[in-house]
C-alpha cells in the first residue's frame, strides 16, 4: 500500500501516535524479547518532523530525527542548581582560581614518629561545628533550586562554649562535606565527615571552609570516621589548602599542605545497612595531620582533591557555547535530567563537512566522567580532553574530521552537588547499574547506555573510556576487558593502554593496568559497553596522589590531570593510524612481555602463542577497585516506598 493511501485511511495523527507508542514501548519489547509484528515503511512523502531525508547523490535516505531528550538546549540552558528540599545551602558562590605551583610538590616522607590520636568525641571535647545531616527522611523525595527555603541554622548551636581563638568551620556549599568538628585541644580538632546521602557508607571526600585562624600556629586535624582500610595517605599523599588572601595578593591557588600525616585504624566502629535490611558493623579509620595557615583571619579551604563542582562545569560549558567558532563542530545537548532534575549534558564533537556518506562512515568515540562524585580528578582530565579536542591544533582538526565524539562530562551531578563520594541520590553506586531497567531511578546511566546503543546502530564505536579516580594506587592506569573468545583479537585490548603509557611515560603505568572481568563488575560502564560490542572499553583511573614515574614521588597538579586528556587524544591518533606499524610493534612487545611474565610465574620457557590464551587470566589478578556490593541493590527511595505499602492480614 502506498504512503498516500495509508495517510488517507488512517490519518497523519494516527501515524504519529503509532510512532509515539513505538518509542515509549520499545524498551519493554527489548526487555521481554517482544518485537512489534508490523513495521511502517515511511517514505519521503510522509510530512512529519520526526523524519529527516539525507541524499546519497540523488538517492533519498530517510532517517529518524534524534529523540526529544537530545534536542538543543534553550537559549538559557544553565538553570539553578537543584538540591534535596531538606538540604541547607549558603547562597554565596565560591570560586577558586586555577593555578599550578611552580615546583613539584613532593609526597610526605614519614618519620615513624607520627602520632595516632584516638577519638575523644563530643563528651569530652567542645563541639564547634555541627550541622543537620541533610536527610530528614531516609530517602530522596523532592528537590528545589537552592535547597531548603528556611533560614540557615547556626552551625554552632550545639557548642558548649565558643572562644575567640576557636576555628570557624563551614561546609554547606556546593560539593562541601563536613558533618561535625569537635575541639579536643587548644589547637586540635576532631572532624566527622557526612556519609553519602541516604546511606550509612562512603566517607572519603572532604571539602570545607575554615576561618578565624592565626598565622604561625600549628593546628591538628583528625578525621575520625573514614571507612577504607588503606589509603594513599599511607603512601605520602598530602591534603590540599586554598587561601583566599594568597589567591588575591599572590595569584596562588590550591597547594599541598600538612606534616605528621598518618592514616590508621581507630577503636571506633560504625553500623551500616545493606539493602535497607541487614546491619553490619565496620571498623573506622582516622587521618591526622598538622599544618599552619599563611595569614591571620583568612578564609581558607581544605580538600581531599582539587574541587570541581557542577557549577564549575556549567561555567565551562557556557564558555564553549558562547564561542561561535567552537559551535561549528560542537553541539551541546541535554541527555537527560538527574533524579533531582539537574541537567546531564552531552557534547557531540565532529567536523560538519562532507556528504552524508562521509559523515556516516566516521567511527565514534564515547568518553564519560564523574560517575563517582568524589573523584574530582576525573573532571580535570575531562576538561583537558575537551580543551584539546576543541582546540585549533592540526591534531585536533584531524580528530574531528576522523571521528564523531560523544562526551558526557558529568554523569552524577546530584552526587557532585551534595558532596557525596560515590553514590547518587538513589543511595546507590551508578557504576554498578548500567544494566538497569529502572530508567527513572538511574536516569543518567540508563540514558548513557541507550545513547551508546543507538550510536552503535549507526556506526562503529572504536573506543569507550570512562574517567575515574583511584584512592589506593599512584600513577594513571586503565582497566579493560580481555577479548579471550576471539583468537584473532588476543592481546589487542592491551594495545591502546600500552600506547598511552608510551605517550605519558612519566604518569601512566601499563604495569598497573588490569584486563580481567570479575563477576562483581558486570554492572560497570566498562563491562556493559564491552558486552554491547565495544572491544576497546576502558576505565582510565587517575590517582588522587601523584606519580612514582619520571618525577618520582610528586603530587599531580590540575595541569598534570588535564594533560592526561591531551595524551588520550594523542593516543587515539596513534591507535587509529592507517599505517599498522605502531600496532604491530605494540602487539609484538605485548607478546614478549607476557612470555617474560609467564617464565617468571611458571619457571619454564613459553614459546607458542597457544600457551598465551591459557595463561592470561591465570596470571592476572582482579582489578583492586572498590567493593561493588557496598552500594548494590534497589534505589533507597523505592525500597522505602515498598516498605510503606500497607498489607492486609
């Protein structure tokens, strides 16, 4: 039947309704392996805004327009930041200048005489800062721009007494995290961090303001409720300090601080719930350090890593969109809205030139970051990646002419806003839920996976890379997935990381890369994208500390972190070079490296490639990342609503 007859019999509105129903119901068809028995073949004659006609010469090629959730952002795209309605937030905006110290900042070298003070607590100390945890309910309900509408409560209302020499603390700002401060000595303070909202877990990220200090006085800070058994602070990492006066007078920004640093287990425990039912008890650890402030009565900030807020990202994206030259090859869209209603942005970067066939022949690259909100180093890597990709260098132009880039710079804006370390407002780790069917509970990763599936239907995706931070290992490295089923692809998944180690040899450690797929990692972006068919699927992990390569024993600066984004672009050009020489050399080197490792492990010579397939998984340990079961399960707000449903006896 011709299209004019279909329109005459059923009407255009009916056809639009069929299309709409198909778009809404298609996830359920996929879920239950059900597919509609009828397919409408829409031709050029159908007058609908959902259909776009491209031409290959004179031959029309119909395709569907991008879905509504990927339409261009309106003229005022960056709305106010949305917080949970119970969260108290100071309205003043906080800005830190970008600056890199002129000299490398070395790791702290322990003397062996560092103190390990045990927690004293508020019973014997003086509570000088104590705020509402921001969770009047045990699960997320609603959000509002600016958070709570009520007046900001005093953070020192629970203090026994205040002294003029007492430090003044504050963390009720974007990405801030400090729950309580107790003065336990004249200049000694015990600090308690807030767990991820709607959880009883994940204390590592800290970021807070300090005022009322005296220069030249040595203060001691001890965080008493850290949950990880090991940390880079054991390997010499030092906290970060920012002085507003130093920024104003000297143009100096974040710099490393602290002496007498020690990370250790204390005698306290914390109860934590799994899936809202089982209660476990976990040992707590302390981080202690001493330090001085540069000026009297300054405004200073202390942080675990260089902060990178959601507002910072919005300002950066605003600068990109206001540049008319960049706009020719960079399109900014809203991929979806988070649980709190904050926009999750996606950038499409590619050169606009050429015909439709030329554009469709381009391979794709997908890069994401900040699924874990406390891993701020991943955002600095992402900014470096975008700076290079959108630049005017010959390599940047070649990348844009060769590939279509899909970039999601911040996957978990809600967690970033409230100062979480690992979870979203669902109280779960998004990087364990890429296989989820719960679109409304995990919209950010659901829409990211869906975007990649649509992209793979259009073109070959040559690389997926998700940027992360690592809390226990120095340097930068990748986790990948072994292509053991296809003998022709053996070791190929290791080529890209090996090339990366050659381009960034003073920062990237190939020896730290792992390629084993553990069952507990099945819900991660890396593994899910690999199972979709992307052979080169990685997480790139940057340490919170620094490098033990090249400039040994020095901390990473924001310049170092951004440079990793540059190196990823450089490595992509090497990997996709039409001349296969570099790839061939890397494969030969990988085979030699593997044989050497096998000789060391097995104590005998290994000559044939046949031995490699048996031994790769045997000699490699699993990725030493976080315990994925700590934040697994249904979203907290759904669990609570299930519990609230009344049942008749």
